[in-house]
């Protein structure tokens, strides 16, 4: 099902959503916001945001909460996790490195920032399989988080000097005598413009501009003797360019904002409906007018009629990270939570290994998450989670929120809201109380965001 009226009417699509009798700000809309812009939310947050309305709810997601999921002050938690990353990453095996990030996602007071950090990790897909330096991967993760909702020009400048990226795309062998084109190609094709908006000559000339950028003792270093300081022509502009001059040339291209906004719409709104250039054009103009401020364009998306359209709910498949972290947050499996290195391994079995995307293009997303192997892994994760009654006491959770007499109804409201048709609801109503949680968490509807 799609919503041709909004998808074909950009002006209406990007106008602010205003609740009304025909489109109430109800539990289903609140939960939709948190599935897409966070990692799902516990019952108290859903109820609070239903009372407070869309503007306050979206603003909290953009700003972050004052306290983490388990009640710690947000700033204290972030400082602790930053310190943990710096101390543990250098000697960490991949599951431990992944676990540090997953732990942050589970407890964070700023789930939207972590969602955007995950977006940029996929966008600037870098794998430790080649970098072979967990400390550099952690530093890149910190960089992405710092700029997650900030100015894209600052991010694209910083990523070009990031040591993990320099190693990943062979910039460490990009010398004046023999330019390496890997970074120049990907910065145009995958990071800013998309295919068809540059020429092979543009790549060759940009590669010359990036010569001389190296990694020395795990730090970025510019070696002028290896830089080609001759005149170059890139995207119709000529000058004695170096690597710092290329991002501004890319950002001036109309295709840059259009390419990035298209990815953001697919990430937050829909993977299955046609996202036309006409639909993207006003959003891209808004992005350019803001100076490529990521927060501004994300706020526009989350506040729009299009985002809140009922017909576009569950038009995305939850990634393994979204599924696992969202389930843990919604069910308040916090004290104790799952061992995060085991959670990292579970995500890997489902097809998403953090810090190890399959290629420079990142993960395929969408239906690629759902095949016989990965669906079995999803089921095993759910069953393992539910088997530990100390962690996942769902009867006690329902009672905590005043719903102890009707745990199945509470779990439907918490996890899937309006997703089930009458037949599914009847099947769940007939199931035993022990069967209900697994039926919901392994249902096709729950796999969708």
C-alpha cells in the first residue's frame, strides 16, 4: 500500500503534520516516531509523548533526554562511554568493540543521535577487516557521533582526514607520482553526488588534489613533498586544488543535497515507495539553504505530513541493530541487560556486523535483512531473550505499568499497536500467556518499522 497523494505532492508532503480528528496523535503515531527516529521506546515514554504532542516529542528526540534509559544523567553516561571506548578499543576484539556501541545504543538518552551515527556508519562504510585497528574504528565512530546531527560540510571535511577512512580507501598510497583514485571516486559516488553527476576525469583530477594525505603513527599527516600542487580541473572549476578544496566543489553541486536527502528519506520514511526527484527537490533546497545542517533536514522530515502518514507505516524492514536494541529498550531489559558482546554476535548472525559492513556501499538494507538464515537468527534471539525470566519478566513489566490483568493486550500496545488484522489478533487471544510474547516478537509485523 502507498500514499500517492503525499508522494506526488511535495508541498503537502513536507508541510508540518498537525493532528486532527481524522489523524489523531495516538499511540500508533507515537510508537511510529520512536521506531523510526530512535530504537523504539518503553511504555512510560510512549505515554508521556502521547500526552505532550508531536512537537514536544520530536524536540526531545532532537535534543536528547536529560537521563538515560536506566536513570543516569545523560552527560555523565556519555563521558563514561567515551572514556570506555578510548580505554578498551585499542585491545578489543571485534565483538567487544561492537558491544561498546550497542551498550551505548541501549542506554543512550539521545537515541536519534545514535540512529544518525548508525546512518553515517553505513554512508561512510568502513570495515575493520581492512583497517585492522580497533582504536581507529572507535575514533571514527566518535567522529560520526560528534557530527551526526551537525553540519555536513564539517563532517565531509573531517572524514577525508580520518585515519580509518584513509586506510580503508587506500589514501595512504596516494602519492604525487601515482595518484590512487579510490577515495576520490567514493567521495563523489557514495558520499556526496551519486552516479551520473561526475566524470572519470573529475575523479582523476580530484585524486591528484588528495595526494599527500597519509596516516603516520595512527594520525593524519599531510606530506607536502607527496602532493601534486599542479593545476587541476574538477567539476568545471580550475585551480591548484588540494584535498581541502574538493568538498566545497562537491557541496556546490545541486546533486549533493538531492543525493543525501534521498538517502535520509529512505532511512526515515520508506524503502519500498518511489522517492522521486520532484518529491526530494524542496527538501534538498531546504537542506542547502540551511548550510547543509543535518539536524534541520531531519527535523523537517520527522515533522512532516509524509512521515506521519498512516499508509507509510512499516515500509521499512528493521535492521538487526534496530530489532535487537529496540526490543531491549521497549521491554526495559536493562538491569541486567544482555551481555553486549553476545548481542553483537547475534546481530552478526542476522546479517549486520558493526564496524564490518560488507563493502564500500554499506549494507543493502530492506528485504536483504529477511532470508531463511537471518530470520532463524532473529527467532533465536527472541527465544534466548525470553528464556531468561530474570531479564525479561513481561508479566511484571505489564503490572509495573498498571496492565497486569491483560499482559497480551499490553504487549500488543507496546510492541505493534495497530499492526495486526483481526485474524492475527484472534490467534494471539487464543494463545497461552507463555506463547504470546514469542508470537508477537517473531511476527512479520514486528520485523517492520
